[in-house]
């Protein structure tokens, strides 16, 4: 028997559907709405490991099987596997329900064993601006520690170029000769800093569930977590993975809070120490978030340490830069952005 779910679960699915629609994926919005009214489907999603977002896990598992070649009429709605059917013209729900029932065992295994370690390379367009703001506050070179890097794509943020556009016209470019150039639309009247890319002396990621770049399953799971109707994200992921294969930044496996002290201790005094994260700390419990803040406060008693975070704040994501030093905490709200880096509104 599937576990009974509360009204809070219904609210979760309604919120997730609205968010998917706002971000631009009508297929996932429609599917999430239906799941929210179906105890059987919600129960399947609820088999996720503790702390894992149910919608991402169920929809990611379905996408994984389609990417791996499972043949079913549902694939007609998934552009990532060549589908062209539109939910505005045809209801995907009958095919979705049939796919679930026919592949329930495989889906259950994926949902129970995998985690949501999305590695959205588009967020590096936002990091470019954030690290430039840090360089204006404290001199490079930077000693970077990323919390929750997944495969490590945003550990090499400075390997990608960026084109910032306003109303469809490119107004600024950064490293536009890069193998991967990210497109980001500017909103509002202000512009992000676009000076020279700050030098990075060292970088390391701390990840409790790392992606094995040599594992086909892990790579396909990364692809499956990309929304099925966004071919540009899929293309950027493929290019970034190719670049990552050549660079392979250092990623240490384990709990970030336990690993942070050693990672900080390795930073020479002449390097600006910064911990950063992109839509990762939302999975921390309240005590874990407090523990992270406490660790940074203690380190800041000995030397300045910065924290650059891109996390959900209401409907959009917010980019904040915080300096911990000598018992004080100085925070700057830099920007709000699309969670996948499609647009940026600079506010600093």
C-alpha cells in the first residue's frame, strides 16, 4: 500500500507545477498538477530518499528511462528524444500513467537510490558576475570551495564565456572565444560587472553524492535531471561535460560541514577565501544551515572569509555575497536571477 500523503504534499505539487510553468516547461507543469491529485503517483514519488524533492526524482526517473531508449508513446512529448507533440494540442496524461505502470519497478529503483544532484551549467553566467563583485571587494587570487558541486561543472565557471543581452541585443561579452558561451538576458536598469575574470589560485568541491564522470549511468542521470523540453540546456550540458573531462577539478567526497575546516586551512593568507553554492544549501536542515554560518563566523575571527550563494528566495533565485570578519557579518544583495541562469537582474 502506498503511504498516505498530507495536504502539505498537495501544496508542494501545486507550487512545483506553478514554478515549472513560470520557468517555461508546460509539460512538467501539467504532469505535476496531475501527480498532485493522484495518491498513487504521489506515493511513488515519496519513495525518494529523505530530503530529496519528489517532483525532480519522479520526473527525472521517467526521463532517464526515455533517454536510455525505452520505447513508449510518451516519448512523443519529450523533445530530448525527438518528440514534437505539444501539451497544448494533446493530453500527455494517459501516456504518462501507462508509462508509469509499465515501468514501475525500474522507476522505483531509480527514485529510491538516486539523488537530485542537478548540475546546471547556466548558473555560471550568474557566478561570473558574483565573483567579479567579490574581486572588487577583496583582491584575487581566489581560493574557492564549492558546496554541493555535483559533477563539478560550476567549479570551472571561469572556463565558460557569457553573452549578456538586453531586449535580445548583446550588450556585453565575457570570454566569448570559449568553447561554451552562455546566454543571459539582463533585466532592470543596472548592469553586472564585466571586467577581467578574477584569477583563481585553487578550487575544490565538497560533495556528499558525487557524480562519477566515468559512469554512463551517472552521466545519463545528469541528463535526465535536465527538463525534457529544453534542448539548449541539454546541449550546454554535453559541451560542459566534455570540458570537464579535460579539467577534472578536485572534488572531495563527504559531508561538506565536516570537510570545510580542512579545506579552509589549506588556503594561504595571500589568497581570498570564498565558499560558494548554487541551489544546494536549500537541502540543508535548519541546524545544518546554522552550523555553516557558525563555521564561517569562527573562520572569520582569524581572516576574512566570503560566501557567495545563489539560492531560492521567494519566486526567483537571489545572489548574495557575505563577508565574515572579526566577528562581523557584512552582507550584500547582488542580484536576482532565473534558476537556470537565463536572466539576471543586477541590484548591487
